[in-house]
C-alpha cells in the first residue's frame, strides 16, 4: 500500500472517530440544554400556579394555557419535592399523544394539599434536535467527502515529484551514458532527496563503469596467457620423448588450464547477463530449439543409455538466441551429467512453463544457495556456475525458476 493511502486511511479513520465522538457529545449536550430549557419553563408555570393560589385562595380552573396541561389531585402527603420527568402529552387540539415533559409539586389550600402536575409537549424540541442532528450529519458527510477528494487529488499532486524520481530510478540503466534528469522542486524534503539520489546514482554509475572496464580488461588479458599456455601444452603433449609421468603431469596442467579458461569465459558471460549487455532479442520457437539441442546431446545420452521423453507444445518467446542456447545447454548438460546409467530425462513444454526432470541421486539437493555461484557437489567437475547462469537468464527475461524433488526425480521448472 502506498504511503499516501496509509496517510489517507489513518486521517479518515481519525476524522470519523473524532466526528462520531463529537456528534454523540453534541447530541447529548443539545438534548440536555433542551431539557433544561423545558424545565425552566415548567418551573415558571408551577410558580405562576402557586402565586395564583396564594393570591386568589382557590385553584385555577383545569384549562390549557399555551397548550400546557395542568392537573390537580388532592393528596394526604404533606411534603412532595418538585420532580421533573418525561411522560406522554395528550394534545387537546390534535387529539394525539405526543412526547412530553412534566413537573409535579405540592400546593396547600385551605388546610388541604394538592398535587399539581403540569405537562408540556416536547415535539417542537425534538424536532429542533432532529434538524440540528440532520445538519450535523450532512456537515460530517460533506467534510469526509472533502477530505477524501483532498487526499486523492491534492496529496497525489504533492507526491508527484517523489513518484517521478522513483520512476526514473526504476528506469535507470547503469550501462547507459544518460544521467538522471530530476525535476526541480520547491519542497525541501523532495529537493534534498533528489540531490542525494543524483549523487548516489553518479557514484554507482562511476563504480559500475570502473568495474566493467576492470572485468573486461582482466578477462581479455587472461585470455592471451591462457592461450599461450594451452598452445605450449599442446606442443609438449605431442613430444614423443616425454616420459609417462611427465605426460600425466602435463595432462593435469592442461585440464586445469582448460577449466580456468572456461571459468574466465563463464564469469565474463555472467557480468554481461547481470548488466543486460546482451541486447539481441528476437522471436524464437522454443520447441524447435529444444529439439535441436536434444540432437546435439544424443552422443552423451547414448553413452549412458539414458532415455529422454519429450512432451513439447508450440511456444514462441522473445529472447536472445545466444542466451537461450546457453540456458538449454546448461539444463541438458546438468540433467545428463548428474544422471545415472540407464536413467531417465523428461522434458515438458507448455504455454506457461518448461520442466526438466532427471533421475540420479536419491537425495534432494539443498535448495539453499542452489542457484548461487560456485555451488556444486563434491563429485562435480564443473565450475559451479551453470545453474547461476540459468537463474540469471531467467531473471533477465522476468521468468521464475524453481527446484523440487518428487518420486526420485530432480525437477527444474521455468515459469514464463
């Protein structure tokens, strides 16, 4: 989730909680104020009734004043505190029951006590509270809508320089001579970020160019002495005056030199693959390449009596033919070299994957570091870079490669 989304979600949640809490408090405050106002009005009403009784020495007639209902009931109680309570108000005009607010108290007249109850309607007050609540709800929804629009458009606009810088970093190719072209920005943080990114990218490209030149030069310079050593060894091997023990030592030197030459070429190839220096992609028929590569390995397959079973579908890809040749060469040689006499190899090609299965060791390979450099078994005479090259070629073409061990078969799967 993007940072702006995190901020929007947090701000909206906090705003909703604050607004809901405020709305609840506001509702109870308005309700409390409305009840207090009704209680003050009722207090005035009962005071007026009390003054009327004292002045006229009689009870007022049971009539409605301003739609207030006044009821007198004789009681034997000598003390009755004033009490405010909610009740039902019977509207004499509408002939309907409404929510009401009432007050009760005690009035003395001619040595008799009367309980007086005055009831007023709460309908207008509740209507006012509903109006205020509706206005509050509309304002809350409007505020949330404005907040959402603000976070979506204004904040996205504020973050645009960051995403511009991020996109340029994603598209950065160390092999190109083009440098980053970061836009000027008025925001201090983004301007400082651009300065750091520009400085860092310049150092990385400079280090990359030095490393590239060093690798290429070192590899090139190693080829010449290796070629000279190999040539001299070829001459010595053909010398018929050599003793058997000398010939054996020279053969060991020749094998080590050949391995060193292969290692040098392989490391140079890895550098080119990792830095995307091989740009000769074309449309290829993977099925035809597998069939062709299978024919090339037939001699090795027959020598170990290995049975190859192929299930190939038509699959067109866009990739470097040179790299695909190396990938298939490593997969075939790996399946044959680590197989057993009278073993099996199964090759399956579908629209979404390429699977190589081979018999061999009865133990699963260690998945940790399987595709790392120089990872090989003690019995292997290879460079330990074959699967690393396969992994890097897959990464270059945005494919995934996995390893599994099922039914005594080692399975390498490339997912397109």
